[in-house]
C-alpha cells in the first residue's frame, strides 16, 4: 500500500509540474508570465525529480547572472 501512495504522489506532482511547464511555454508565445510558470513547474517537479532540480538551479544561476549584469549597467549609466 505504501508503494501505491508513493507512486500516486509522484504522478500528481508530475501532472501539476508538467502542466505548469506547458502553460509557461504557451505564455512565451502569448502574453503572460511564462518564465514564472516555468519556474513554478520546475519547482514542483524538483520535489520528486533530480533532473528538474538541476534545471531549476541552472535557471536560478542564470537569473542571478542577468541580475548582476543589469545592476552593473545601471551603475555605469548613473
């Protein structure tokens, strides 16, 4: 019975995470917060899958790098 609950949880997490990712990708084409939905989807999937956690960490690193570049440009333009 314990295995059934474990697989059920993994299935629910997969469905919610993949749905959020799909919505995020759709919002890249349509107006909407696509990046936010992709991050939410990866965050949900990262609770069960290592590959999603790795992608989420790469996305966070990319975000921090962009944030630093913007701060440097703002400082130089002031």
